[in-house]
C-alpha cells in the first residue's frame, strides 16, 4: 500500500527521464524519487511496438514492487503504447506525450514542430493530441530522429560527442525551423531537453516546449488534491536503478544538475 511517504516513480529508456526528475525536484523538493532507466535496451525508439510494450511492462512491475504512489512515464515512446499496457500500473500515471500536448494548448502557436524518436513520429500521436487540444493550431510538423537519443545518452560532457549531437540536430531540424518556420518546437523525447542549450544556440529565438514541466505540474496538482504530498521538510531522496552502466548513470546525473543522489544501483534487464 502506498501513502504520503511512498516514492514517486520515474521511468525512461535511459537517462532522458533525468530531465523530468529535474523538474519534479524543482517543483516537489520534498518527494522521494525512484528512477528506472533501461540502459540495456536503449534506444526504444527503434524497437517495434510489441517489444516496447514488453519492456514497459517490465519497468511497471518494478515500480509496482516498490509501491510508488504515482508514476511519471518520462518516455514519450512508451507513452505512445500506454493504452496497450496501462493495466500494468495501479497508481496514477502521468505521461510525457499528454503533457507535451497540454503545454502546447497554453500557447498561441499556429504551426507547431515536434521532434521525437522514430517510433513516436510514426505513431502520429503528437499531431493527433495537439490538434485535439489546441483549436488555434493549424499544422503540426513532426520529425523522427533515429540517432539523437542515443547520441545524447552517451555523449554528454564530451566535446567531440556534442559536436555530433549538433550535426545531428542540424540534419533533423534545419528544414522544420529554417524553411518551414515552425512557431515553436516540442521536445518530444526526454533526452532532448538535456541538450536544450545546444538547440537554443543553433536556433536562437525558437521557443522550445519541454513536457517535463507540465508533467511535474500535473503531478503536484494530483498529490496536493489527494493529500498525498510528502510532508517532510528535508529534501527528498533520488534513488536511481539502471539496467545499464551504473558509473555512467551517476556521472550523467551530475552532469545534468541532479545532485544529492541517494544511490545508483544495477538492476537486471529483461531478456529479449
Ligand atoms: N527518452 C525516450 C523518449 O522520450 C526514448 C529514447 C529512446 O530510447 O529511443 O521517447
């Protein structure tokens, strides 16, 4: 049974969900956060639907065992298949795609760009949800990036790796931003906010939408409404589990500004 003191779960295919953990910490500093990054199977965006569903169920089971009181599905790619595996979660789940579409609805954007994994792009979930929520939006242009999440995952802090990220960003985004001239761009993969400074440098003035902020806001509203907010006054703990490289995860967390980590521990991956 979960209660006020139970952790909030955050899951992603890799370190991308750290962008969501950052916002959750900012808005809900007293909450204990339990993070699961499936480093052994990244990139999810290049897997088929059945595999993504199976991997998501595996992570949901982990969260159920740890009795989280709410779950941030900080993976847009999993968010696309949630209707096929939501029965694996018994607590309220907040997903990145819905948050992204909700964030767009607060803007006056006629032409919206979305960058995401290839799977998320092919699902067309962002255009559908944005057009359903935002009557002022006439067009949604979507771009699927096969390599970007993986490049971000393994290259933060490495100048030559970051040069590859810049090159990849230009290849994927130039047309949408410079020719099609979108009014804003949704970062439809949680890895991308981790390189938002580089996107801003390449495309100054382009408003970027990070669904993480909206997710954290929705979570806070839920916890406050249900009387489930953690009453502790000391800062909450962040505990990280990964099926990938423990040392790399500890380093990446620091690099993206997630200080005071309780522990980073290995968890065996699902065998595909
Ligand atoms: N960070 C994940 C997302 O938001 C997926 C990256 C990947 O594993 O392809 O979609």
